[in-house]
C-alpha cells in the first residue's frame, strides 16, 4: 500500500553495525511503520533522512512479524520528500502520545522498571510519552565511562533512571557535549524548554545478568519544543 510516513525514530545499533532502525507514523491513519529490512546508515545520510522527514513508499506489514516488533513492514519504491514543519512533527507526536509508558504498553510494572516480560502480549513496540522538562537529565554512566543514560519523570509522575539512549541524532550531539564537558549546559537547556516528548521502543527479548527475560525499553527519540537542543537541526 502506498503511504507517506513522518520519521519519528532514527535508532542507532551497536558500534560496527552499518544499519539504522527507522520508524515513522502514517499521518493519515496514525499507524506506526518500521521499514524492514533496516536502511543502511549511508542511505539515510545520502537522502538526509532525519526525524521529521517525510518518507513515501509501498509498505506492507510483514506476514511473519513477531512480538514485540509488530510495526515491521517491507517496502519498495522509497522516496524522501524533505522535512515536514515543526508544527506537523509536534502534532504527530501529540497524536501518538500516551499518558504513561504503562498505558502505552498495556502493562503494570514496579516503579522505574523498564522491562516488559517477554510473555506479555504487547500490541506495539514503540510509544510516545511526555516527560517533565526539568526532570530530564543526560548523565554519563559511572559504571561504563563514555556511555550516556537518560533520567526522566513522566507527566504521570513515574520516575525512570538509567535509560539507554538509542536516538542516533540526539546521542551524537549529547556525546559532543560530554566531550566538551558541557552536559550540565545541555541539561539546563532542556529544562528550560516548554515540552519534551520521548519515543520509547522495546528491544527484542533479552535476559541481562541476574535479570528477567524481557523486552527492555530504550530511548528511541528525544524531542524538545519549541526548539531542538543545541547542535541538532530544528525539527525540520
């Protein structure tokens, strides 16, 4: 089916993987689509595909898709149409927004728990939620120097700490701030913004040492309004 989607997620893989995971929302239907196979980072760079970009193609949900990634869709005839407006991008995020991650993933979890049990019948693997701007902090993991993590409090009041940041564009910018010793400046800038939207995705089932087998939440997209963080192009 021919569709136009607005890119909401541009997710990095582990170092050495030449691909990126993209996902977007069909503006007309509100459906989330994750193009599969994954696009090469070189293709995204060549086409200048960034969050807020408009991508069209023939998308068909995979018949053999498995949880949690029910948004996976094969594609053909991809075309990039530049960027949507900041207002349209914000509208797409608002329309896909849940009051809490628990409501988005339809589950009750202990406070701060970001692991959705692998036997939970998830109906989506990516949701949007809002965070209180003054609660958002980008910190360096004291146990893994060089790795950045995200602290935030949802507007519902639930706290989350040490979220991995898989947002490719934001992560690269935050790393530059870390390298310059300016993470505090970045956090202060985010705190001064009016709104923060987070795109939170579920990874494939994984059991870290001494932890449960689960779909673990990760920070796919970090978007501030009315302005984008320093070093990041304004939301198109």
